[in-house]
């Protein structure tokens, strides 16, 4: 996991440098992809509306953060307080990193004469893509960490997570509010945040079994 954090972080940093430097091959690729998808979005309004529903509601960053908050509450109720605050802290920290990088890069979003959607703030990285990667990655980690035995629904959950992460990136491109490099950077930065959270959590205090007793904190995570 440490290697994953380093690699994803390095690739995200490389993308940031290339975008800020205005590297022509990357900018040309971004423009070509967005122009092709925008023509399709304008020509297929029904499919565009479906993409807007998923992008603005189902996979909206605040929807995903609410899901993470619900998991935090369940972890606290289950006595897994350290894990709960680790998840909450990672989601908050990732949002802070996202906004800081947006302010640093200040990249303009695609502009169209016939836009099909709109978005605020700078383009790089994609907040939708980064939040999806962070929340879905953390939830899979929590399920793997808390589960005491193989769970039959694991494959379904992992599939939904992958579809969500890839799907939200697609919707942002199809709706013409992000460049491909914005989405890729969001995925890389999001995964880097998850990997760092996992590595740092493992280095923290180890949970030790507490003998059952009459006290209210018996068996609680330290």
C-alpha cells in the first residue's frame, strides 16, 4: 500500500506540473476528447439528462460524503472509534487538499457556446472524481478491515465502487465540465489519500483485546 501511495502521488504531481506548464500534447488530447463528447451530449439530450442525474445527485460529492458520515456513525456505535475518526479525518483532509490544489492551479473549465451543464470553482482536479475515489476506497477498506469472515456481497460492493468511481469521471467529461486530465488527477489524488490513510492507520496503536467485564468500556477499541 505504501508503494501505491507513492506511485499515485507521483503521477498526480506529474499531471499537475504538466497542466501548469501548459504541455501541448496533454492539452490537445484534453480538447479533442471533450469536443467529441460534447457533440454527443448536445445531440443526445435524453442521455445527457441521465448523466446529469447521476453526476448532480447520485455521485455528487456531498451525497458521497453523507454516505461516509453514515459509516462513521455506524463505526462509532460499534465501538470502532479510532477507525471512525480516521475515516472522517481522511474525507475532510481530502476535501481540503482538493480545494488547495484547485486554488494553486486555477485551471479554467471547458467553455462551450451550447453548454449542457455548469460547474463552479477551478477545474483541476475533479472534485467529483477525487471524492468518489476517496469515499469508495475508504468504504471498501472499512468492510475488509471490520469483516470477520468472507462476505458473499463483497464482489457486488467492489463492483459498485468501481462503477461509481469510473462512472462519475465519465459523467463529468460527458457533461463538458472537466478535462480528462482533471478526472485522472482526481482519481490519482483520491487513491493516494486512501493509501496514505491505510498506511498511517496501520502504524498507529494496535487494538488489544480487553477482558469482558462490568465496565462500560469493556472490549472497546483503543
